[in-house]
C-alpha cells in the first residue's frame, strides 16, 4: 500500500485544492522556500488550503548552501516558515544541479564530503527543531555526492522518472518516498505536476515522535508572534536571535503607540 501525493511550488500557480483533494491526492509536499530565507510566493496559501481541507502535507527547502553553516541557516529559515503549522509529512532538503552550480560560481567545488556535511547540517538542525528530516535526491546524487551512510541516517525521497512507473512497487533506493514522474496531471492544477508515492505512514511516525505538532507554549509563542506583527511592534522574524538594546527600545516605543508621532518622523528624516 502507498499514499499518492504531489509536490508543488509557485510554478503550479494558484491551485484549486478542493479539486485536488477530490481527485484522490492523499498528501502534498509544498516548497516552503529556497536559499537564505526566500519564501515560496504560494507557500502560505498552499499550506492554509491543505490545513483547511485536511490534506496532510510536508515541505521542502531548495538549497543554495555551500557550507554546513549556510545549510543550518536554511534549516532555521525552513523551521521559521512552518512555525504555527502542523506538518504530517517530512521537511525535506533539496540539493540539486543548480545548487552545485551556485557553489561553483562562488569558487566552491562541491565534493562528496562537503555535500554530505551540508545534508547532515540541514537535517540535524531540522530534527533539533522538532521536524522530521528527509533528503530529496536522484540516483546520480546518491552515488556521486552523498556518502553511503546518508540513506541510513535519513529517509530518502527518490527522484527517478521511468517511462512506465509502477508506484505500487517501491524502488530499492527510495527510502520512504518516490517521485516517480515530473509530468503528472491532476485536476485543479494547470499544467504538469510532480507525482509521488509515500511508502511509510508519515503522519503516524511524526505523531509517535512528537514532531510536527506544537506544545501549548509553542502555540502561545506563535500567537504572540502574530500579535506583534499585527501591532507593528516587530516583523516577527528571527525568533531565536538575541535582541539588541536599541531594538528593545524601538519595540517598547512602538508598544506605546509612538511609531508615527512627530519625534519618530524627525528621527527618520
């Protein structure tokens, strides 16, 4: 048995998720973003629609990291993007040809050791933040860029598109999920869409590990984040970074409703 899924990003445009659900799609993997904090323009809507309609979903982050430190930073951006949301599927690391080309343009040659270190940095950070990590890879990348321990440490989302795929039969290299086509057609989506099969019961696994859900304190933190954004006190980003004294002054100043008074205007000028 397997679950039938899709993965989508801004390239699918505005999706009619009600029709997608009616078409028999069991889950979705949504691109949350890419690089250093770039959120996919359709992510918030896609996530909201999946939650509204009860479509289980996970996310993926397209990486442009060329050091483990940058990969950890991307993982933090990914975790921030899904804050307040309930994931039933993994948070996947997507490292592809564009990722390697981007590194080369900056004078970095991506070796197997470096790529494997980047994968571990992202996935470890994701795990530390209570999410279920996964690695998206095609067979070439599994052989050329990732060491043999990676599939043992993390679930693999295999990208392999045979002419006549049978999603009922899990390929040996698929470690939980298989992207078996890049040219699928699903009612509610204009144009082509990637098709996937999930072979693990990820909602049950994630519930069992306590991931993908928020504690009462985390719910309070999320409510507070939305409140400061609505009040114009803070932009709600970088929740784990230290606050400088001058930043605290500004936030307190805004709380008192002085953001638009004459003094503020003079200072801005």
